[in-house]
């Protein structure tokens, strides 16, 4: 069962930024959604918040008319992953992440139905040295491309990839899939635990459909102003991409 999107994907600007609700409690998450829902229409629920709030916080966000990406990076034996992914169905969840081999991805795609499966390629917190430590004898770009090619053949809707690799993904694999880019910074040289990062404009010029942003918005003196500037950069980058610039 393929989930691959067709060409010409139409995504509203306020859905292009997925705000990472990497916070300690459902109460804090609800405060951020209420604060940003006029600016951002897509939210990520990851391990920390899901363990704190479970499906209650997801249902609350969906009922407010927002989209949700469940970022639990499912990784287990295929049957367990299929059973876990099936728990996400019929809740209005848009995207979820799966990390694993072909059999794991196939199980997730089969179980996903109304939830689009994103294959995690290489975490943006890893660089080439980290991959060597893990036993990989290739560059992050080569590993991302290999994993993406297999994921799309299996029928995943898209991949999670650094913006550094997005351009090659588009060049080699085309436009018939989603590219979600985490670790995006308004200024790409920001120092934190993310190693393979790009700024907003570069992410979309390179082929991103969505970016995942958390700390830069949460730590901004004026989050609304920052998001407004990011949206301008997104619009300009998409227009340049459309024009072949």
C-alpha cells in the first residue's frame, strides 16, 4: 500500500512550519498551541510530551483544527511496529516517524492507513564521525539517499532528512514524496546538539516540504515576529524553487 503523494503538493504556508512541542507537560504544550495557533497550524508531539500527555494532548490539538506529527521514531520487530502504528489511526494524525529496516517500514505502511509514514534517514544530531563510530563506512548524504530510496520503494509517504541532503534527494528521487527537515535554525550556525543544520531559506530552496522548529521559537524574545519572518523566507524560497532559481 503506497502512501506516496502526487506531484504539485499544495501546502499552506502556516502548515509548512511544524512547531516541536518538546516541553515537559500537556499544560505547557497547550499554552504554546494557544499562543501560536494564529501563526502555525502544525505541531509535533515527540517522546517527552507523549509520555507526559498521551493521546489526550494529541486529540486536543486535532480538535482545535491543527495538524499533528507524532514523532516517536517507532523501531522494533515489524509486528510490534505495525501494532503500535495502528493505534494512531482514526485520530486525525497527519504524520508519524518510523526508524528501521525494510520489513519495519513495510509493516508501518501497511498499518498506517490514514497516517502518513515518514522514514527517518539519519538523525540531524549525527555527523560523519558519529556514523563511523556506529559502523557505517559512508557519508551521511550517501546513507540518507540509500535509506530514502528504499523507503519510497516500499511506499512511505516521505522521509525525515537534514536540509543538507534534501537537494540531492530531490535531484535523484524527484518530487513525488514529502521531505520533512528537522534541526532548522533561523541562523544555521547556531550551536546546540544539532550538527547537520540549515537555515529556513536553505531548507526550502533545497527541497523541503516542511521544517520542524522548536527551541528557536520557544527561546525567541518575540516568537510571533520570528515566525512571521520565517514565513517570508519560506514564501520567497518556494517562489524561487518554482521559478527554477
